[in-house]
C-alpha cells in the first residue's frame, strides 16, 4: 500500500486528485494539507510514501517544503505539481530533492504511473518536461537569472513577488527581519533589480510566477 499526502491550497484541486487516486486499490490518501507548513508538520509526525506537492502556495511554498521534507525523511518522496511546465520551475523542483514533477493538467493515468515509479525510487518527468529541463541546464546562467539564487534566496523571492512583507517573511521562516533584508539585498544585486516591483516583473518574464498569483 502506497501512503499519499496531498498538498495544495485549493480545495477543488485536492478533491479532484483524491477522486482519481481513490480508485486505485494500492493507494491510500493518509492526509491533506493546504500549505507547506502543514505538509512539513504532517511528514514530521508520520512520513507518507509519496507527497503530491503544489509548488506555488502562500507562506512557505512548495519548494522550501519539498527541501525540508526530503531532508527529514529518506523514505518520503515528493512529486511537484504546478500549472507551469517551463524551465526553470521543473528544474528548481528537482533541485530541491523531488523525485518527480507533474503539471496539474496531466492525465489521470500519468499521475498514477508517476506515483508508482516514484514510490519505487525512480525519478519521473514527462518526456517534454525532461527535454526542457535538460536543455535549460545547458543554457548560460545569465539567460536564466534566477538560477543564480540560493534555495533561501529563491524562497524569499517568491514570497516577495506575492506581496508578502519582510516582517511576515521573517516570521514564516523563523529568521530576523534584518536577515531577510540581507537576503533581499543580495538577490537585488544578483538579479540587477532595485525594487520588489522590478523583481516581480523579472519573475513574470522568466515564468517563475504567473500573473494570476499576484
């Protein structure tokens, strides 16, 4: 039996995935979470076999949650979920330690197949996504400026582009506001931007976020 945790901040998405997976006798939905924080807490108490993790969520977000979960448990494997399949999103998900990546419009058979493969310890990327990731890794760093950022810098970038304030980010990450501002300054230098607005425009241009997330 493969124990699965569903993580998405939209109830409708979780319900849809749950209906697909409930028809598979080998699968058992052990819990659901609406945020990265909840997902980490659940995995800390009772590690599932596979986590279907929404990449773009308020608060901690799926990238950082994936990184933390993969550090906590060698037996839990994460599959990232996103509406975006363009580089650098799939590549970033895999860099966080995920075993797979799926788009939210994937066919039910593909979702089921991905879970079986990942539960067995295999990596899973759809052929077209795998090609994009491979090609993206061959590109020069300056063509994808966000590849320069550390995991923490990328996490703070995504929070800032969603309009979260420095004190709120500090609270979420359990660090000081001064530390957040230090990261912010470094990010601005690396990306050659001078404000959160410019940062957001750059993130949109390179498909790190979508306009409907703002």
